[in-house]
C-alpha cells in the first residue's frame, strides 16, 4: 500500500496538470474515497476544499490551480529583461508570449514573409507609445536657445 506522501503527490499532480474543473473534482473525489490510505479527516478536508472551490466555477470552465506556469513565465521575463539596458516594460512584456510558443523554422519564416516590419513598428507605436530612449533623445536634444551664459 502507498504512503500518504505518494497519495498527496497524486492529488497535487492531477490538479496541477488538469486545473480545477468539474471533471478533475470528480476524479479526485473518486480517488480520495475509494480504498486509499488516507485518514478520514484528511479526505474530508481535501474534498471539502475542492467542493468549496468548484462551487465558484461555471460549467465547462477550468481554473488554474497553481501559479507554477505564471512564475515560470515571469522568471523568463526577468531573465530576458535583465539583458535590456532600458526597461521598456510594455515591449519586453510582450515577449512573454514567445515563451509559450513553439517557435519553429516554418513559423518564423511565415511571420517574416507575411508581416512587414513597418507594420510592427506602427503597431508598437500605437500600443506602447514612444520608447524611453526616444523620449530621452527628444528631451536631451531640445534647443537650449532660451538660456544665457553667465
């Protein structure tokens, strides 16, 4: 017979992989109730918790049950942004989606063939506005004709 530690991992793994939805709840309820080596109190606490959480979910909806994926994405964002001298949160933040994709040669080739760089620049200007670097250039290149030397 398995130890409670192994059972705990099965419940945790199931919910991490499938999220929290009615189907996951049914599987966990069956797993926790049928012949497992859990104490009755522990089973009741887990089923009670899952019952409470599932009551907030609409039919067909799945909720993220852990923050592992988000933490991984933000870790990748931090790693990527640490290489950028000027922290442009908007443009760098948009790189997070790249961490969730399988960038194949064909996908990159198709993107390069169908999307013009000028269109990307226009979109970025519309969505993110002027970059910090362009704002600095404007500020520091402003005419100083309104000042006098002493």
